[in-house]
């Protein structure tokens, strides 16, 4: 079920800002001094960017960190405002970051948001996100990159059913068997009911095709 502020709950505060907490000696970082822990505002909000939220980070083969996040554009920072997937990179373990660029443009009638990034066992990268057209049409897609996020495969929809579907950020996982899991939640129409149900969509061919597991209704 989506937490507050993620794909459909009550409207968020006026501004959201992406901050990161990184352990320099951890799995993501190798450049900074050993064991240092720091926080940093990476994507500050502003009048034309009222909300930068729902992010995920993956380490690239060249040592850089790739941050993907929901970048809301204009004055509406609600879950139904205009948004795309923005990105930044860091060459020094998260101490400094590049200028923002667009990882996924808004090709929905409302927005594109909630990215997940996952390094697959094959070495390729998986990237999931939602495309929202209305309160009864929200879709989840996955793309795969074989060249370290420079280009991506055509989007593959992980659920064929209609309705308001979502996946929150940083949610993709891969099992020891190689199966990829995408934990989803859904409701027919968000304006009519907020009672979401949950299930996992899974792929055994690195995201080319997807199947749905059983529904969990709490």
C-alpha cells in the first residue's frame, strides 16, 4: 500500500527536497575517507521545482553514482502534478553532484515518477517507473540498459490490467534464481476508493515478460 506522499495519498507539503545520507566506506562509495558519514541536499526544491522526491541510487561500473528521482515541474507538487524522472551523477562518492538531466521525460497525461534502479546479476541495469494518465490509469513500466544507463530498451509494462497501479521508489529486487520482483499496489480509481491491494509482478527473463502473483488484501 502506498505511504503518504507516494502516488496518490494526501497532497504533500509545499516543497520536497532530495537529500542523501551516505556511508563513504559502504557498498555505494569508494572515494571519500574511510568510514565517513555525511548528509547532503542534492536536489533542492524551488518555485518551479516544488518537489524532488522518490529517489534511488545505483553504482555504475566506472565508479560513479547515478541518482534518479521524481522531478515535479511547475507549481503543482501533488502526486497528480506534472513530473518526469530527473537524474544526477557523482564522481566522488556523493560529495558533489552533476547538473540535473532528464532520465525519463513525462510521456503521461499527468506525470512520470517513482523510479527504481537495480543492478542485475547479468551486469545490466533495470529501471522501473510509473506513467500516470488519470486517477484510473496509472501504469508501471520497466526498461533495461546494457550500456550503463546511456540508452534503455523499449518500455515493457509489468501489468496489463487497467486501473490505478503503482510501484514505490527503490523497490525492484532480484532473487538468487534470477527472478526479478516488482512489488505493486493497485486500486480501480483513486478518486473513488483509497483501499489498495498488493501483489508482486515477476520476470524470469530479465524484464522481457512479466507475470502477476497472488493478490494480498489486508
